């Protein structure tokens, strides 16, 4: 049954991404666009993970590592950066760097050598075996670390900061709750590396599903309509 969890994560993430991108189409906002892109990457990661649980594919392994291990957190975090940073040009400058680093990540992953003979069990999670199957040069490892640190700090830190601002001003309690849920949901897949190191690879699937679900609930809560009198003169919102 646990092998079905990545498919569930993909479905929920697809719905989540569609909701965010629809909101972007209706209202605009760079933060919504980057959140939407980040969620598409999240969904590609869980889909490729689900695919690898059924059959071996070098392409899907590369896609899984690129999206799930490298890019998702950074692009979600960039969305939060656009939401919170008001100084003109700062978020755009970081965005240019992120695009360049992402291109470098794509080149590094798709030029890496893969040894299918090192795959010891096709039915075990990719997160448990990729280190022996796919070559990871120091540049790839460095990019993975930098992208994940940036993304996690921006996404989780930004959500906690937003929740604190609304709580301190005693306004929009739905956004306090919503941002806390987003932070909690983002931390779950971010803990994946620890789970794998502890030999709990199967629980990675559950953390991804719970993470996507909790973030989606947080987004819905944070964007729920409130009475007009409670929404005057507020700080940046989603």
C-alpha cells in the first residue's frame, strides 16, 4: 500500500499547483507564479518516484533527483521571497541567480553517468539507492546543498515570519494558521534526508504526502476570504 502514496502525492500536488496557478492567472503576482512552478516540480518529483517504484528508468531517476532533491524547495522559496521582499530589484536579482543555478543543476544531472548494474533492488525507493546508481560530482552535491538550504530557509522562514506579523498585529487569524501549516508542511519533505539515513526510506513517501496536503490546507486557509473590516491595511499576503 505504501507504494501508492507517491501517486496520491502527485494527485494532490497537481490540484494544489492548479489552484495556485489559477490564482496567478486571476490576480497576477510573481510569488504565485514561482509557487506554482515549485509545485509542478514537486509533482514531477513524486511522479518520477512513483514510476521508479514500478519499473526502472534512467530518465526518471534523473528527473526524480533534479526535481525532488534539488529544485523544488528553491523555487517554492523564491515565491516566498517575492512575497516578502519589498525592495525593488532584490527578488529579481535572486531570481536570475536561481535560474542560472537551476540550468547548472540540469546540466550536472543529465550529464551524470548512471550504472543500472548497481541497482540492487528495483522495488526499493530511489532515495535509498541513487547514490550507488548515479554519479554525483562535487558540483552536483554542492548545488543540491545550496538550493535546499536557500529554499527551506526562504519558504519555512518566510511562512513563520508572516505568521508572526499577522499574530503580532492581531489581524487575519486565518493567515496565522495558514502560514504555520505551510511551514509545518514544508518541513516534512525537507526532513526526507534524515529519514533515509535512519533507514526509514518508506516513510519518505508518507512525509511527501503529508507535506503536500498540509501545505495545501495552509494555502487554502491563508487565502480564505475574510470580512471586509478585518482586511484593512495589512502586510503582504498571498
